[in-house]
């Protein structure tokens, strides 16, 4: 396994953990609003950062789902995958290696 693959794997794991945490934070915030609970105001910047990250990942997931069929991948599955891993998923989708694999599979 080379350095690029190792770094990509680490980014995927960290991204998945952070996006899952961001979703949990947003659910906690929604729960607090519904139950009229107070959340420490020091967390407001963190909520804005997590909302921005989730929005970006959501947009990346939509792009991946839209282009997945042209790369012989399942759109919903690849969209969800890209939502959690972020830009790495898009890079994998549009990489030259991915195109080569699709071309080889099409020959057989």
C-alpha cells in the first residue's frame, strides 16, 4: 500500500467520523430547540462549521449520484458513500484508474 492509498484511507475514516458527529450535533441542536433546552453559546461557531461541512458533503453526494451511472456505479449507493467521505469519493469517481477499470470490464 503506497502513501497515497494510506492517506486516502485515513481521510475516509476521519471524514466519516466527523460527518457522523456533525449529524449527531445537529440532531442534538434540533432536540434542544424542540424541548426548549439551552445549548452553550460557545458551541454556535461549531454548529455553523458543521452545517457548512454537511452542506458541502450533501452537494458532493448529489454530484456523485448524478455522474455515478456514467461510471457504471449505483447512483444512490455512490451518492451516500460520497456524502460520508467527501471529495475523496468524487476524486475516486472521476479518476483515470476508474475509467480504465470500466473500460476493461466493458470489454469482457
